[in-house]
């Protein structure tokens, strides 16, 4: 060996099947307000990057019970601003008279990461509503629920997502299964 350097990590002894985790393939997805369900089954929706790089990737942690999906969205913050974000334009305006709110699964490298979900009207960024939730433990999937008042609709057709809101960092975050829910 001519002074080559080799790295290895995370060695462990295991019993039984030593293959990777089994993921559950997504079967539906929609950016329509009536049945919003962003599952990353395909490289949909179009994601607008604001100092954060978006990628459509295989789920790096599908072994837990919270998110066994095969595909997820990855966001790498540029550490340019505490407000680095990604944005998703919807096909039409959300109506919280027929649903209670939006759920989203998030994986964060830091425990208790604040994740801000801001809803805006396309073309009128001054018309918005936002809710801040926090993830649970580090390096695991957490399902977050954002409850929106029925009086705030139907006027929003853009989602802006801030991972580790109001903190400058260059970390990598994963998100998936953005969907409307009721009750």
C-alpha cells in the first residue's frame, strides 16, 4: 500500500437477515388541494429552492414504524440564512373547512428541530398563515401535525417549509407524506 487512506464506519454484529430494510412503495400522490398527498412516489412536485438544495432520493431510514416509504425528499440547507427554505406550489387553494390540517413526516439530525410550515397565496406573499412544530428525537422520523383554522381558507396554494427555522445551519433534512387530515 502506497500510503492510501481507507475509512470505514458503523460496524456491527447482527443475527439473521443482514440485508437492508424493506421499504413500502408509495401508490398515490397529489398536489391538488382536495386530496393533497405528497408522497414522492415520483419526482413530483416541483420544489422551489431558496438557499436549500432539494433532491428526490431513496429513504435512508425506512426501518422505523413512522416512515417506511421508499422515496422521500431531501433538503440540504446552504447555511446562508436562518430562513433557508423550500417551496411547493399546489394545483389549487386549500380548504380547511373540509379538513383539519396538514401532516408531514420529518427526519432531522438534531432533536427538537423547529419546522415551520407557512401557507401563502401564490402572487400575494403578504397573505399567509404559519405554524411552528418541533421534531422529536434526533436521527429518526417524526410525524408533525399542523392544524389550520377553517376561517383561513380557501386562499392558500403555496407551502413554504423551513427546517430548523430561524437557525443558520448546513444540515440535511428529509421529509415525506405531506397530506391533509381530518379529525
